[in-house]
C-alpha cells in the first residue's frame, strides 16, 4: 500500500487550524510591514498584540433593524493583550479575501 506523506502535500488552507495559522501569520507579517516601530497601543502604550487571523463582519447600521441588503465590511481584529484595545484591518487590504464581482457583472452562462 502506498503511504501518503502528511507533511509536504498539505497546503495551509486544507485544515481549519492550518488556515487560521496561515492567516494569523499573514496578518502579523502585513502589520509589521505597514506599521512602523514602536507598535505601541494607544491606550496602555504596551507592544503586545495578537490576532487569531479570523475575519469578522462590520454590518451597516439601519436604525437597529436588520437590513439584509446593507453593506458588510470584512475586518480582522488585532487585540492588545494587556488592555484589550482592538484594531480592525480591512481583510481585502490584508489580502485574505478577494473582491467578488458585483451582481450586475454576473456572467450569463
Ligand atoms: Zn493596550
């Protein structure tokens, strides 16, 4: 029987844990590239940030009622490990997701 290699055949996105770690690393690399040192928290002045690399949604507010057609803003939170202050970065800018085509641009077949 042929044994599959488990190490070099898996891409980062093949497992949820692998995907999360891939995103987390990508976010931290992006942050270090864009954010000059010192990367201090504006509240507590510490430099201890973490992210799970997960993408969350900021939904457009419509007077407290749910509005399905409202815009959604995908963000990745980065949290200060001491005070909890949270930065949000655009997941598109981070390269974690790609823009989908607008509904009017759908192909007809
Ligand atoms: Zn802080």
